[in-house]
């Protein structure tokens, strides 16, 4: 890993002008970062070095993913397994406090933060939260005692050498069609993204590496290349969805934890998507109250294969071709890819 942060280049003016009309949460523009051209809002130019030089600790546990790949589900699973199934704390303390999101501050444009402060003026707690989510995650996490639990969507090449720091790392991946649909809905729901268009247009942005943390395939392949590292577990969302108890055991074994079948069953029930949706400590209810995100949009249906409700036959054919091209010369296989959903 280089000691210097990766270089970046600005998105061209024509595309920037077009996208600023579509993504109202960004007011300045975007950059492409590093050799693989990862896509981020302008604020990366101010905070990127801080993220890249953030000091990982051997006691850290990280959950990594491309957005909307089952990250929240995996975070809750990992936190509970690591904390002796402390359901009381999990049901009282927001997941964002227990498991901070390293780089969310990059998506809080100063103008949007001002608008949120105006909306929430008169309520000190909501004002405080609006300011907190805009604070660089590396500053928040540096102040926390160990052991820390950290969420990030950064690819390995933009992270602070966590494989060499003896951290525990769980990377979760998901069928890109389901990712695209879920990512579309979230970009519409969060004011920090503020997407105004329809899904076909969003698909073009996603496919052409013009949504944050893209390129999807380079992100995935970076993680896949490290899957045999002793400090890393690579797991698919579809594994969890189709056989949650077995996935729980897989993660528990990786974390060096052992629980009874009764405890595993209780954990699986806690993680059931219907319970997940109603859990205020998991479903970003605090962000909903501050008008940062729409109600009932952060934890959605959680089903595998729901992309079929959104893709037209033409888009499906386009996606299949895109997936086939990007899986050439790899041994990546998405489990249950062709399963019908309930």
C-alpha cells in the first residue's frame, strides 16, 4: 500500500452538468479516484486523504461491501455474534452508533446540511444528528475505544491497509441486478443522493460506473482476490437469504465464536427481515425523523430476485450481457442466481 493517497480526476463538465440535474443531493460534482477510477462526490477531494490514512487497529472488525449488498443485515449479525448475543443493547442502541459508517460524511454536501439544519431547527437532538453525520468518519472512529466495529463501502485499494493490520474483515456480495434495484431506491430516498430519474436511466449510470463506489465489478473482484486471506471472510447475500442458520454458523466460526442451536435460532429470528423492518435501531429511524431519508426505504423487502419486478425484458437482456462480459476469466459464481423468488 502506498503511503500517499490515490490521485483523482474530475468528471468532465458536460456529464457533471447532466448529473447535477439528476442527483440533487450533490451540488458541486464528482471525481474518479485511483487507477480503477472509483466514483465519488466532490467532497472526496477534501476528506479522501483522511480516510486513506485512517489507522486501523488489530481489534477492529470491518464489514465491507458494495452498497445495497446486505451490509446492514451483516453488520447486525456480526455485532451480535461478537458481543455475546447482547440483544438488549442491540434493541436499545442504534446500529450506526454500534457500527459507524466510515465515509458517510462524504455524501453530506454543505448546502444539503444547511437545508437539513433549517428543517430541524428548534429540535436540538435532530440538529445535533445532522451535524454528526456530516463529521468525517475517520475523526469519529479515531475517538472510539477498542474494539471498534466499522462499516465501509470503500474497495480494498482505497482502505488503510486493513488486511495487514490483523483486523477481522467480512465482505458481503450480492447479485448485481438486485444491487442495482435496491441502490436505485436508496438514491431516490436519501436527500444526500436525491436521485430524480427513473430506473432505466439509473441503470445506465450504474452500469457505466457513474454511481458512488463504482465500478461494481472492480470492487467485487478486489475483494474476491483476497478471499483466502486468513483475516477475511467472503460471503454472498444469497447464502444468508437461502440458509440463514448455516450462514450464521459460518460467520460465527470465522469470528471464533460458538453458540448453541437455540441461540442461533433466536439470532436468526432477530435477523428475520420482518423483524428487521420494524426495529428502530436498525432501520435508520433516526435519519427518517431528521428528514435525511424517507420512511420505510432503508430496510426494504430484503428478498433475493426482486429485480424481476423492475427490469424490463430489454433491460434484463442488457444486464445479462453485462454480467456475462464481466464474469469472463473469473471463477466468481453467484449462488442461487437463477432461483425463483417467493
